[in-house]
C-alpha cells in the first residue's frame, strides 16, 4: 500500500478496502461497507497514537488479522500526501538503489519538490529473510543493507509512519529505518 500511495499518479483504492479484503476478484463495490467499523478503528488509532506511537505499532502488528494495521498505513500515507501535496503533485521521482547483503530485497524511491524530499522504502521477497509469520524488522535482519544517497541533500529525516528521527551522512541504514515497522516514509525539508 505504501508504494501505491507514494508512487507518481493517483492511488486507486476501492471503497471498503481500508481493511483486509481477501476476495479472489476485484472487490464488488455493490457490497455494503461497514463504515462504522472503519470509523471506530480510525478513532482508536488516532486516540492512541499521541500517547506512544511505537507501542501502538507493536499492538497493531501483533494483531494483523483485524486489518487495523492496513488502516493505519493508509491513514498516515494519505496524511503525508495531503501535508506534502506539492511533492506528490509536482515533485520529481527518482528510484534509489540499495546496497549490501540484502539489497535485492528493498524497493526505494524518492520524490522531491523544491526543499522537500520524501523517501518511500519497502521490503520485497522477504519470506527468504525471516521465518513465516515474522516481519523483517531491525538490524539483525537487514545487516549491512543500506541506501546510499549521492551528492548534497538532506541529512535529517522524520519517519512519518513511526514518528522517529534519523540522521544520515549520505546513507540510510535499512535495519535502523525498518526497526519498528516494515515500511518507511521519510521526509526532510
């Protein structure tokens, strides 16, 4: 979902798929959507987030079956699109290459407009990295995998999904950036 919301273009999301939808075909938009359930979940997320976002993430990741984690990601990705509309509407797109032992397991790109840069990072093919039902989190999993950024650019980043801050001296260490959540949405500027 992160890539869908941050790549160039407009994210196409079916109504009612804010939570998991395990249909074999495209969702039928004629089915009733339990909006009250989605509103209740979102209110719970918004109420708990200011207290301790990392604790909230642990709770959401420990109960993925209810779909709240997908709603959380959708909500914060859309908040980022709204807060940084110029980046997503007018900004350029540049793929970023990962380096290190598990570089082939990372997809990353940056969007830049004027003084604001946003980087989206997501793992791929991670079932070969971690046991089943385990998320690819932390330095133990990612080891020396990093994204090297060439040239002048921002060195202070905020992860819009976790609230954490990072300093980078030309590189972003995947194990640190994906310490608490399996995808990252970084902003600088």
